[in-house]
């Protein structure tokens, strides 16, 4: 198990070092989706090809599970992301979005890696919602200017894939009976922390 998580960590860091902005924010080669199919595929792919987004979604599910929080916690992140897409479509500006997203990944990894119970669950709920808005704002870039049909399909795909990933991580912890101090979620947290550090450093230096 330890060697497997180590390989995952290496893959995370390697991918984040060589990911480009286009890879992180466009599933259709930079083209705006024009059909229902393209909108759905783009929505399903976005949270997966953006390593920083994927890392936080996994972290949200793991954090909620090891902290004994309800399923509502990671789903609140998903809801926040849809709000964020809406803000982008309204042409509202969220400053330093990419830096905040990277910092959120770092924070999520730290919460897991430290192996301690979450003292204030309400604060975590608020974190998931606010961070979700910033992640969704980044997702919205790919759908600006799209027609209604691909837009709805995009939002549906975005909601489905994020929910599936977060709940998959949540139920994995529950099925294994991992506590907050267990080695597995702490190692996963270390991997996620590494992704956050890499992306944050990239944005600050770049």
C-alpha cells in the first residue's frame, strides 16, 4: 500500500510540473463546446485533466470521511463550483483565482497529512463552499460564449464527475474504516500537499 501511494505521489508531482495552462483548463483543445456532446465531455473532463482541481476534489472526500462529516460536505464544494461557473459567465472577476486554487490544494493536503481531527467542522463546510466557487470560476473559462444546450450539458457533466470523485473517496475511507490518524489518508494528504506546493510555486514564480 505504501509503495502504491508513493507511486501516486510521484505521478501527481510529475504531471503537475509538466501540465500547461491549456491542459488544465480546456478539454476540447481550447475550443468552446458547441453541441450537447461537446459540452458534456468538456464538463466531465475538466476536473480530471486539471490536476490541481482533481487533487482538491479527492481531498474534500477524504477530509469529510475521516472527520466523520456528512456527505453534504464534499457536495457543498460541488455546489460552490457551479456557482463559480455562473460568476464567470456573468463576467465577474475573482482576483488571484489560480493562486487561491493552488493554496486550497495545499490546505486540503495539510488537513489530511497532519493526522488530527478537524476542530471546527463549520469552518471546513465554509472552506469547501468558498473554494468551490474559485475552482468553478476557473472551470467557467471553457464555456464562456457557449449556447444554452452545451452549457447545460457542461454543468451537468461537471456536477456528475466531481460528485463521483468526491463520494468515491468518501466511501473508500468508510469501507476501509480509516481513522483520521491512519497512515493511508495521511500519505494521500502528503501527495495532495505536494501538488498544492508545486502549483502554488509555479503561479508565484511564473
